[in-house]
C-alpha cells in the first residue's frame, strides 16, 4: 500500500508539540489530584475520614473556587479586550459571546450539582 493510504492513521494534530504539552499538563494535574487524595486518606486514616473532612471544609473549597472563577474571569476580560482590538468584526464578537454563555452555563451547572449533592 502507498504511504498516503495510511496517512489518516497519523493525524498531524496528534503529534503536535502543543498537544503533547497539554497532555503533559493534564497528566500532571491528574497526578497531583490523586497524590493529594492518597495523602489525605493516609493523614486522616481512612476513606470515610477523608470524606468527612472534605464535607466539613466544603465552605472553604467553595470560597477557593469563587476566587479561581474571579481570577479566570479577570484573565478572560483582559484577553477579550485584546482580541476585540485585534479583530473588531461582528463574527468575533458572536464567537466570544457563545463561549462566554457556554462557560457561565457550565459553571452554574457544576456549582448547582455540588449544591444538590451536598444537600
């Protein structure tokens, strides 16, 4: 078979340096999350104790998430201003608006599910 017949098996985006970097970051964050959970279980002595500790400190985690959301929103507004100055078209505005609506809906659903789960 010709080499071009197998070209679909090696998509260029998969072997891109940016994709590899993103995958490394995702693996690092997941590894850190697993490590923190294992350490927490070890410190409190059991999975039930760790779960109880997490529930008791859920308000702290909520405040932490709000601070992260605020920092992300600040960064988004900074990036949005620069992008709008570089690309002032109506199409760019519509794209940004769709992304902003999707992000807000996602955050509301995530926080709502946390609220419903904690009772």
